């Protein structure tokens, strides 16, 4: 499990569990609380765009993915739908 966690960049500087082992859930909760978690939202439609915007407003580093080229162009032009 720790190899998977390290491969996606979730490295704890110190153990977050009382038994001295890395606890991915505790680490994630800490990152959410301290706003250091990174948020990715797939699809920037009527649900995804507001979710991504709210996460960014709350201070999270946020990335929105969209495969519809017209929607990407519209958003890039500052035009919402």
C-alpha cells in the first residue's frame, strides 16, 4: 500500500497513525483540513464547473478536466454556459 501512496505523491513527513505506520486516510483528512489536498474534477459541465470553482474558492489547488473542445474554448474565452 505504501508504494501506491508514494506513487501518487501522498508522502507523509511523519506517521499519522498511533502505531507508527503511514495512514492514508488520516493523511488525506489532514490535507483536506489544511487545504493542501489537490482536487481534480472530471468534466466541466453544469455540475463539474461549480464544484471546481468552489474547491478553488476554498483554497484547494484545483484542476478541471474537459474533453469537449467547444466547452474548453468557451471557458478559455471566459464564457460560461
